């Protein structure tokens, strides 16, 4: 993907707030991640949790088309499934899986790519997971030449270090999801991950609200902050559904897209 500079990414939780339909998300967002899409041993991927609170998949895709017509990229955010249990570590045929994901996400759902959430109940990515990422990179991310995005989200360095060492070049960008970190830890973790992923491909992750949240003041400071060796990739906001009036979201977008950070 040819990323805007800098990038603003948000996660939209279709099950969390039925009044916040995807087509009404504010201007200035570059990427919307549909959260969450589960791995499925029979169907490859399924969206039952995303639609579990009454919103239909057809209505979600209708909103997706509106955002895509505005130039926004919309990705499937994919995570392991507890029932039936399947994880990134247990995919039996990575090559077939990757081809099926492309067919479903791009040809059927007409989305713009995938976001990989590696959370697996404490399990660390194994060689199967790494092979899955390599196979997916044939269809998504900068190596694929398809124009379809592949991103990765992380907050456990010890768990993701080996995968990122081998696969960081396969992702368009990597976002940090330590929403519960204080600001000093946020910066320290950014600098740690920057040793694996270039700063220009690395995004801070923040969340509004009260649970595991980042205050707007700290989020603005993180938006302004830049590493010593250049520029960061941008900002990621989890659970935009919490931000009912978009005050938090618009504050970050205004700062991120200001001349101060883009010139």
C-alpha cells in the first residue's frame, strides 16, 4: 500500500456499539480494521463475533463500500478462535490457507487487506505461524505487489521478536497495542521495537475510555513525539466505538495531519 504520511489507523468493533455505523466514521482516517474476524477450520475465516450484536454482514459491507469510495482502506483484522479452537500456530496447510484468505478477503468481501492479531492465549508464534505469514506475503503486503495491505499488531516483545526478525519486511506497518502502558513505557517500547521494525513503519496504539485507556492529553503528546532518527509511522486508535462524539479521534487526527508533523 502507498501509505499516507503519517498514517491514522482505527479499529471498528461492529459488536460494541450498534449506533456507530462504519460509514459515519470521521474524515482523516486512513485505514479501518474490522475487528474481529476469527480463523475457522472449515471456512478459513468467519465474522460471527463481529455480527453477534445484531449488525448484519451485508450492512457492514455496505458501509465499507462508502468508506472505500472516500479513499479509506478497510482491512480484516484476523485473530485465533477459541471455538472451534484454531490458532495461527496450528494452521495445517499455510499455502492453501493464504490462497483461501486472499480469495475470501479480496475477491469475495472486496476488502483492502488484512491485519494480523497474534494473540493466542499466551502462546508464542511458532514456525508454522511464521510460514503462514510468508505465504500470506505472496498476496498481501509490500512483497506481494498486489497493492493489498498486511499489517501486524503487537505488545509482547518477547513473544513476537522472532517473528518480526524474520517477517518485518513483509508488513506495510506494525502497530503497538499496549494501551495500558504509561507514556514513558510507550516511548521505551517504541524504541525497543524500532530495533526490529523501522520507526517509519511503527505506530503508537492508544485507546479512549476508562479501561486500559490512554488519556487524550497523553495521546496528543504521543502523536507529537518523533524518534531521534526520523519520523514514526503514525497512530493507531483501538475501539473507536467508545469515542461516541469522535472528540478523541478528531483531536488526534488534527494533530497528526497538522503541518507540524507532515512538513
